[in-house]
């Protein structure tokens, strides 16, 4: 079956939904088709590792949009139908059931999927976290006294560790790198995060180079590590994510790190990308960025939609992310480059609240706050000065 040309959005999560909303808000009255690989209506992912698995939120509270709102947008919504191929010459996308959707303009918002460890497929107690279905299975697996091994100590891994401890599970956190959160928080905040998890009883194996699952029948029962064997009842693999771009191969797009775009979120004529899958040129920083965070997905989806309508304004946000662990909120604004010089700006790393600044060429480029919701905002004007955007013309 063929479908008429119009605005086609592939990916029905935060970025795709935001794009559909922005198209209507801008006055676009033509056809919009929104294709989603998952069967669920658009929902919020960040709370999965915290509020949903921890039991504070029900699935209803995760909803980003109800069916009534989508109907009011006059969007042709197709769920549970992953895209399998793009023909950029014919301007057509084929989905899993064989249907072909021709487009006038295309937005790629297919996000990312969890990286996996070879040899663990089919084992019943091995988990990954991306979808609400994944979260339901992890939620059922965690309980008082259960031994939960988490491989990967990035934000998903550390948030899950915090949630599992609050559910009174025994948690071991295993990381190949030397620091929690991949060292992305820097020395000061990273050390404080390490102490926080220690205080809550998480056992950590950092800098671990040996990882060998001990399998009996269809379950992982232990992990052989540098420091010995760690028994487990459940194993969660949280070693990062990779962009969902397989379906785009063979079209001349640069897929080396997601979908490479210009400053206008444009990957090719009439083809745009937004959200976790998009790697775009940030004109304020003069570099390519790909950001896997919820706020960026929403903002970039809307910006790309407006550019699809001809606005052609460069997308130059102030990067932002947050992480909630135990009773702590970690926030970051700006760019946290590995080589940047770090300096304590506010508070005490041993106290309840502090802010650390990241400097590039003596200019404040990023900040990390620890329970510093109010005090961190005084540094935002300086961060804006660091990313001055010159007028750009779309070619």
C-alpha cells in the first residue's frame, strides 16, 4: 500500500511527537504521518529507571500525549511498525509490514537502542533498559534481598543501582572504566557520586577488565571479574546505546555517529533528523554534537520541524541534562569536554550542595550542579556568552 506525500516522521517518541506538535503550531495544515516502532503511545523514558521501576509512578503517568490529543493534531499515527528501509531517491520509506510511505519531507527520529554483550542472547535473567516493556521486566525482577548485577556505570546504570537499593535489593555495579558516569561528571562530582553509592551499600568494581558470565541452563548465576566471582540473580546490561540507523543504509547519508546533519538539522535535501539519533553541527560551539538526553530531543524535534517548513534557523541550544539518584539531583548545562579545566564555583563537595565549572581557554563552557537547582542558574548567562551564534544562511 502506498501513502501520499506530506510530512513523514519516523520515530514516535519525544522528538517525533514534538515535531508533529510544532508543525501544527506553525500553521502547517498538510498531512503528517507519525510512524513508531513501539506499540505504545508516546511516553517519557527518563522516569523508567527511577520512578516507574521504583514503583512511584504508574504507566499512565509516563504518557507524553493521549490519543485524543494526537487526533486533535490530525496526525496519521502508525504504531508497532518499525521502518526497514529508506529510498532517498524515490522519497519513500518502507515499514515492516511492507507498506510504503512517500514523503515530501522526512524527519528521522528513531533514537537509539541498548548496546549488547555477545553471548547473552536468550538468557532469561539478562535485561536491558530502553522501553516500557524492558522496565516492566526489570521491575518484576528486583525485590528485597535479590542480587542485582549491573554492568555499566553510566547514568542508566547508576540510576538503576540507586533504584534497586531503594527497593532493598543487593547491588553490584561493574564498570570497565575508572569512574562512575564514564568520568563525564569530572573529578569532584564523580568522586561524590562514588561516595554516595558507597554510602547506600552498592558494591562497585571499577576498572574491571575481565567479564565472564557463569551460565547454568538458561540463566547467568555469577560474573567472573578481576577481583573474583560476583553471584547474581539478575543481570542488567547498561553499557550505552547505539543510534538506530540500520534502515538508512545505502542512501549516501553519513551514519558514522548517528545521522550527520548541518546546523539546520538537515541530513540531505528534504531529509532532517532530531533527538538521540541526530549528530549535528552546533554553530555556537563550532563542533558536531550528538546528545542523548530528553530535553534536547523535544527541543530539536520542534526546531527541525520549523526548518522543514522553511524557517531555516540554526539549532544552537544550551545543552542540558539531569540525573536523579537517591535524594540527589545532578544537573549539567553547557559542554563538558574531557580536557577542560575544572574549578569549584559554589558550595562544598562534602556538603549538601555544590557547583563545578568547566573552563575552555579560560572561558566557562559548562557547569555541573549537585543539589544546586537555584545556585547553578547564576552561571547560565556566562554559558550563553560562550556559545554566541553568528547569522547563518541555509544553502
